[in-house]
C-alpha cells in the first residue's frame, strides 16, 4: 500500500491569518478545503474567490471538499482554478459520472463523498470513474465532532471491493480523525486522512502531522 496521506483541514485554521496558517502545514500532503453553502449543510465557509487565493498561497496542493448543492454546476470551477482534487457529495450530484469525467478532463483528481448514512454499494460499479472516495466519519458541516466508528464497516467494504476490482482509488476519511482514532480508520482500509482540530489544535503542528502519519501506517 502507498504511504498514508495526511490532509489538514483549514476549517480549523484562523481565517484572519490564512497565509501563515497554510505555511504551518507545509510538511503535510494536501490542504483540505471545506466549501459549505448553508444549503447542503447548515454552515457557510467560502467560495471560489477565497479558494483561488488559498490555491495561490498554499505551499501544498489543495484537496477541495464541496459540501454544496448542485455540484454539477459549481465543481468544475474549483478544478479550473487549480485544485489538485475536487470532491463532491454523491447525495447532491445529479450526474456523478458525468461530473467526475469533467473534473478529470480539466486535470483534477475526481472525488466523491458519502455521508455516514449513505450506502457505499451504488459506488461499486462506478469506482473507476473516481480517483478518490471520501467516507465521512462525522455528519458534514462542522469541525471538532466525534468520530463515528459505525462508518468503519462501510469503509472496509469499499476497500475490499476496490481490491477485488484492482482499483487504485484512494480511500479518504474526514471527521474526528485524531491520534486516538486514526489507527482504526487505517486498519479499515483508509489511506488518506483529513484532520482539522487534531492538527490546528496542536501546540506543535508539524509534530501533530508526523504523529498522525506514523499511526496511519496500519
Ligand atoms: C466537516 C469537514 C471536515 C472538518 C474536520 O464537515 O468536512 O473536513 O474540518 O474537522 P475535524 O478534524 O475537527 O473533525
Ligand atoms: Zn472536509
């Protein structure tokens, strides 16, 4: 298996000091950018103009997580501004396969996310259309929530199915990932780990990234 990726979520960063907050995660793999529209989730963050500046400022590539309604309309714009990956929610997409193909055509990795209550089976036959699958380990909308271990069987199922099909799709987890929980997610098959409060809440951010990376080697 490839080396685990640690993607700090800037949702937990100080929004008034984004440039220095981004500099602090230079040793991580991707900066995870949570776009929320107050509609798909009951919270609002930022849109393309802010993400464009984050993209120009970040020392590492962007992993954009769209928690928005109608990603078919908005997701390609995030790929066009240079995000390395763009992940939309399966629950919100009208045509997930067509959207994934458009994202790839623009040059981004195409990602699809599922909420804790959404089944994984509908993704099995379209795994090849995606570069990464995000299994939410909290209800999307807010940082700092508790990890939901009941999502682990679904993650393991996706992992086994991907193996069975010879797919090299990345399996990402997001929500409540910390030194205490990252091991179970790795053990269930995740290879890409989003962490907000566990990174930005640490007194030594670089040490937090290293610690997570070590424990993610299941
Ligand atoms: C939640 C977001 C997460 C969030 C994770 O809807 O998608 O990326 O920032 O934050 P923590 O790691 O604090 O649970
Ligand atoms: Zn996220």
